[in-house]
C-alpha cells in the first residue's frame, strides 16, 4: 500500500506543481508588462533613485506568493483531474483497484494528500503572502511614493478614559513613518472636542505616537446663547513642533489597515477584528475574510475529492481533453462562487462563518455525490 501511496502522491504533486508553474508564469508576464510603464520614474523626491527594471522584477516576484495562494485550489483540481484521468485512460487505476485499492481506501489516500496541501496553503496564505506583499509595497514606496489605501487612507478608532478618537492615516512611507495624520477627539456624547493634524508621525518605543509639525484645534464644548442669536463656536488653535500621543494603536494595526484584508494573516485579522469590535466599528468585511482564511485551505481537500471520480470514468483514445476542460470549468466556478458569496455576504450582512464556509460545503457535497454515484450506482 505504501507503493500505491507514493505513486499517487508523487504523480499528483508533480502535476499540481507543473500546473501552478504554468499559471504563475502567465501572471508574472502580465504583472511585469503592467509594471513597465513605471520604469524610470521617481516620485516624491525619492532619495533612492528611480524605479528600474530590477526593482520591477523583484516587485513582481514578491506578488507571486499571493497569486499562488489564490490559484492553489484550482491547480490542485486541474492537477488531480489530469492524474486521475490519465490513470483511468491507461488502465493503471483498474490495476490498482484489482490490487486492493477500494473506493474507501482511495478516498482515504486522497484525504491524506489533501492534508498536505491544506498545510502548504495555510503556510503560504498566513505567513509567506503577508510578508511578501508588505515587502513589495515597501519596495514600491521606496521608489515611487508611499503606501496608501483609497483616497482617504486608513481609518482607526480608539476609546480612552474620557474621550474617543477617530484616527486617519493617509499613507506610510518605506521607513515606517506615517504621513498625513489626523486625530478627531470626541466626548461621550459624540461632540467634537478637538482636531489634531500632523504632517508626519513615528511610533515610540513605549507604544505612543510622536507627532511632528502639529496643528491642534480645540473647540468649545458648549455654545452659549445670547438674546438674539447663538454665540459663534470658539476655536483655539495651537501649533507645535512635536507632540506625544499615548495610544494602544501599534504599527501592526496601521500597516494592517493599509493593506488589503485578503493579504493579512489569520492572527492579524483576528486581532484587528477585536480592535474594531472593542471600538464599536463595523467588522463584517474583516470577519468574512477571517473565516475565508480558515476555510480556504480546506478547499484544496475538496478539490482533490472532486478529482477522484475522474479515475472511475472510461476514456476513449484522446477523450481525456474534454474531461480536463470540465475540471478547469469546475475550478473556475468555485473561484467565482467564492467571490460572489464574499461580495453578497458583505453587502447583506450575512453570517460571516456561513458566508465563508458555503462554497466549500456546496462543492464537498457535489464531489461526494459524484463519487458515490460513480461507485455505487455505476
């Protein structure tokens, strides 16, 4: 049985690796072509020089782990279908069945192989991809500007003893400095008490923020009334070179807020969700991404089980191509359904756990149904 296990594992891993390599080569080409328009440019007076070909190549290479993570379920399905269909066409699987490889044992072998792909997908998505994406963004920021998200930057919120703060960070430079920082201070009634703006800010060793080129506007909390009209709101403006602001918002939270949710690690997402919930902020999108991070590696196991029924089909000479094409369509449909559930779940406030788990559950039932039909009915 060890010989059969080594045969199936070896053939499947090699096939998946070749399919993944083909997809990554295609994405590498498209990404590099997209980066050609930026070569030779330098933004914001960068002291590191202009953006060159070697920088573009390194940047595109750093994007590959994220592409691999997104493509792994599809590549596992296509690679598995290729191996199983080839075994069926050459009658190798028939020989394996006569050697004692029953349906239950074949399913057990693929579950073991699926566990390896689950572990690999988790490592790529939770450790390699966030690190590579952060490095890629910092590399590009060094030569072409700074890390930012949208037109308004990242928004965070924090409650302190007597007030609450809404924090806006426009961007972060390659050396870790925050740019365009705004602190909105509110009292317990939601009244704006002050607005503090800083051109730059750095993280202190004690966790506080060191604000530079600061302009603070303090607003009177009560508007006094006269007999004829309300007294205008009193605004006190203070300009300072530097200001220390104590906070629990650390560098990881700011970087996390500036990155896309699907590029974060599971632990980072969980901590960020807790921060949002403790400050009464909407965490629906991040909760969906968290549960997707949990269930997404399991989709590789689902795809392998979905490939197993192809080993029980009967192929004529040259008929394997159509079945492989069907496998590709199934993989693409899973990817589309996964993204559809994420979009509609976020828009309609569906349960994050069910939203993330639904595509895998649907395809698990479909794969087990197809396997049972081919084995026990045919």
